[in-house]
């Protein structure tokens, strides 16, 4: 099981494949963005991308995902570059597509789902995360069992007979179904324990950090709570929800750092990790962290908002926290350039004005790693938390006394 899903630790060479699906009105730019993210996913898993292939199709080929001509082109490249051992598709392949492509290309074939599961498996630390990942792996594996037993097809019996290959598949299917049932039971027990832990925290105000993966949530968590949550410039550095008690001025609250969202997050993982996102559902305040230095940060905001709407559609105080202003860059347009401005031509001040002018969500602009604009950030968050706290504990006035004048 583990050997089947996990890639090797040493850096392998990989080619990436994406389809411009015209039935979904996709553009070349969108597919290039998706492949850039897939490249980062591959790097996180330990593979180095050496080539990208794209193809424009009305809809993916049901047998091989890409067309016959493109598959021949990929095959020619692989034959000329025998050291490339992996082919990664940017969408989830059906069992049939996976089997056919592997037979033709004679390389290890991964799809986006398999790659993300691989990364989650290597990053899971706690029993909770490991159980969730294992459940998602088995759910992904179940419909693909026949691919693992193609070497036994010749041993199948004739009409009315069952060969050992077919029997083995059925045996494995039963084993996996039993394991899935057990893992679901294990998750129920862990979820009950987690629910008890949340109740034991009392009625403190809860704040949840949410956002796309790799936007700096853990760095912000470390800065606010003065703790040491694992932070790294890789996708899904944090899988487990980390909760810390934080005090701003004289008001305590709980701060939760959650797993990062991503485009095309596998359905199995969304289902498995729903309990992890209970901290988001139960939060009183949401801090939606955005990497403003990323060229596609608007898309990231949209992905997170859509995912959040699925998790929790209740109205609650939310801040857009634009992080990494220290890493922001833009290309200034020449005065004689009459072409309309593109996203890369807007300065940080112009983007600030645009987002503040929208007015639907309060915006804060910070650098967690360089500690820029942190005092303003603390004040804005403090005002909201204090308001909730004072409504919850109306007779706890001593918390709100300002003793700073007595220190003069």
C-alpha cells in the first residue's frame, strides 16, 4: 500500500501534462498557472520537472486523457530521455486512463490527486492526520485495483471459471473495504476526543487562520503566539490544526492555524479533512491570509472563499490579511505605453486602494516575516475580539481597563 502510493525520496525527473479543456472555457494562461502549481507540488514531493506538455481539447480523451498524437509526442520525448521516470497529469485520471497511459508510456504515472495524497502522507505527523490521509489513500486506491493485477490477467479462467488474478482482486477489495470501515470508526473516536477538547477550552473567543497553501499562515501564527509552529516554503507544510492561546493587550483568545486550501483539492481529502476544519466552523473571527506577492492571488482568494462557503456559510467577522508585502513587485508602465494596465502593472498602493474600495471585507496589509504593519494589525483584530469578548463576559470589566497611563 505505502510503496504503491509513495514516490522515492531522491529527486526524480518528471514531465507534466495539462489539457486546455474547452468545454470548461479554459485558457492557455490558466493551464500554465495550474502546471506551475503542479510543478511546485512535484518539487514538494521530491521530483524535478524537466518538460511540460499541453493540449487543447474539446474534452479529455476518455481512454488516454490526451489525444493519440500528443501521446505519441510524449512517448517520443520519453524514449529520447530515458532518465525521466515519472509522468504527472494535472487532473485525476480514471482507472482506465491510468492503465492505458501506463501501458503505452511505460513510466510511473501519477495524477494530481495521487501526488497530493503522496505529499499529505509524507507530511502527516499526528494520529489524526495519518488516519485521515490513510482513509483518503484507500478510497483513491479502491477503484484502481485492477491496474495492480494486470500481470495476472492471463491466469484468469474461461467461461464460468475464476482465475487467481480475479480472486486476488476480490480479496483485496474486501480487505480495503474493511480497512476503510475501520479508519472511519477510528476517525469518529478521534473527532469525539477533539470535540471534548474544544468544549474544555471554555468560551474564549476563537480566531481561525485560513488561506491558500503557502501564504504564510504558520509564520503569522508564530509571530502572534510567540510559538514555534512548523513553517516552510513548501505546499502543505501544516496538515494538523494547531491551536494556541494568544493575548493582545489584555484580552485572551484562541488562535487556530488550519491546513492550506488548493485548487482541485481531491474529493477524498476534502471529505477526510472535514473534521480538521471544525476549527473554522466554530471560529468567531476568520483571518483570511493572502500572499499578495503571488501573481494569481485573486484566484487564490476565490478558491478559499468557495471552499469556505462549503464548510461554513454563517456570517462572521472576517479580515483579508494581505501578507508578504515585503516580497511584492510590479512592472511600472512606460508613459508612452498606450496598452491597458495588466495585473503586473499595479503598484502595492494601487492594489490597496482597489481592495479597500470594495468595502465588503476589511483589509490589512502586512509582512509577518518582516513584522511590517503588525501593530495596526493587532489593533484591528483586538477591537473585534474585545467586542465579542465583552458581549460574552459583560461583567468582566477589569479586562478592558487601560493601565498604560499608570506606567508613565
